């Protein structure tokens, strides 16, 4: 049966106040379509334009089964390659084509990846708070849900933010002000307090978000070693990863990196030279399931485990793609989860009705007792109600949380 692409469209929706982008690939087979995640929350209009103005004409009439051909065609056609706008646009179509392949075969995607290595996927959640006591209370709530791994942050990435200048010069611009040196001291105190309260019964994670100088990263890692973290995430910004060999030689703490990666040159040596313990890419930022699966297999060969990025600014289709890959991956480590429940995501306040996400998307992976389970439907197993999605338009407001500033008022890595 020769099934080809008949139409491609984007569906932009924000049921929780976070911009989500879904790509729908319609085929010549009546009723057969695929859905994929193309979410780049902070440039969603640019992704929508690229899908509809450039990728759609490129793929109309192409065989839906030729996924590798389609991915390479989309990747190479503009000559200049990689980048978050292009890769997210490609991801939406790539995931949709994999969704179609699963539906045509009558199998969930993990079956197409070789079948189950595990029945359910253990996940970690985010415990935030104003102080160690509040964070510990949130840890206990997650422990009651069966969660064994918890990421701990005090007031946000880089510590507690201030809406205005801390001790900045006169006339300093408003923004999310941070003090990196104070953050290092406070983080050490935080984990000492949590370990006293929680003991060794929970695996702890911390996300630096690349918000300290590379030289300070060594100090932070060594300071946190006694608290036996499961991993320390994004301790260096993308632009400073050439410091990793020096950092690696100075600390035993496990390192996780990669949510900003979009080019194979950014991860190839980190994996092959064993400079990281966990690879943490964002699957749409890479270009979808096709490149993420290749990276997972590469990492397996070098003993690097996966801990895919799974934040609130990812659609349920992106979360489902993570889960299908996790189920079939031998080198799975842990999965970040903020998928089906109202997101415990510190950068966003929940907007709209509590169950709006569930009204828009159906078939989402199920969380139960610390594990997430795929629903075993063909393909990704997710569907979208386009009428419900239209009730929650995306927001074009200027993004503010990325306007991070140092005490002197200068911009800093978000």
C-alpha cells in the first residue's frame, strides 16, 4: 500500500499557559494521520512558519514510510543546518511520521525500537521551595507517590531571584537578578540540610542551569560531593563545555548535560570521551525521534545513560516519545517527568482550567506509584481534540524568565 503525505498543518495551543506546537501529517489513506511535537515555546510562530511555508511543500506526495529520507531532506534542504527553530519544525513532522508507521503496523513505537526492556519507566520530579524545610515537605509528598528520585531547587535556577537590582548600579535594567557566589553557598547548605532530614532514602538531583562561571563549577561540584547526588545537571553553559575535562578530573560527582544541544558536534566527544554520565537532550530540539534514537544507541556503546529532558514546555507527544524510547533502551537512567499532571515546573504558573491539558490531549502516558507507562496504542498513542485546542491560543508576550542578570546588572546565561 503506497501511502503518501497529503497535507501538513500546525496546531498551536496553550492549555496550561505554556505554548505548545503540534504538527499533524495527513495521508492519502482515509482517516490515517500522525501527530508530532514541534514545541519551541518561546519562538512558536517561527516554527509554525517554517513547517507550513517550507517543509510542507517539500514533503507533499512523499511516501510516509521513508522517514530517514524525509529527515535528511528536511535537514539539508536549507543548506544551513541545525538550530532550535529548524530542528523543532523537523521534529514535529518526524514524530508524526513515526506515529503513522506505528499505526500502519498496529504496534506501539517501543515495539518498533526492539520491544520492552522494562515494563514501566521510573521518573524524577521537581521539589522547589523557599527553604530546606519546605523542600523537604515536598520531597515527602513525592515519596508518598512512589518517587525515589527528586530534583531540589531553592527558589528557582541559580537560587532565589529578585525582580529588581540587588546591588546594581543606578539605572540598572529590571530582570531576574541572581548572585552566583551566594547561590553556591546556599546550595551547599541546602543539600546538607536535606540529607540530615531525608537521610540516604532518596536520590537527589540538582540543576545548575549553567548559571555560574566555569571556574566556580569546580568549587560547586566538590562542595556537593559529600551529599551523594544522583547527578548534577548542566553545571556548565553550552558555550563553556570545553571546561568539562578539567571539571571531570576534579570531581567524582555524576554529571548530566545536554538539554540545549542541537548539533551532533556538541555531544559526540562528550559521549565518546566519557566526560558525562547522563545525556539529557530535549528530543524536539534534536529534530525528533530519528536523531534521538541514534544518540541513545551511540551513548549505549560508551556506557552513558539517558535522562531525557521532560519539562512543562514540551507537549504530551514529546513526553510520549521519551517514554517509548525509555522502555526500549538498555542504557536508560532516569526520566524527568512533568507530563500528565499539572506541571510542577518552576518557571511557569499554571493557567486555565486544571484539566485543560487532559481535555486537549488524550491517551497520555500514565503515572502510577513512581513509574510512567505507555498506553500500548499503535504509534505514539496520543490524540488531540482540535476544537479544545483552539480554546487556548498561544501567547506572543515577551519572554521574561530568560532575562537573567548578575548583581552588576549585566545579562547572564538563562
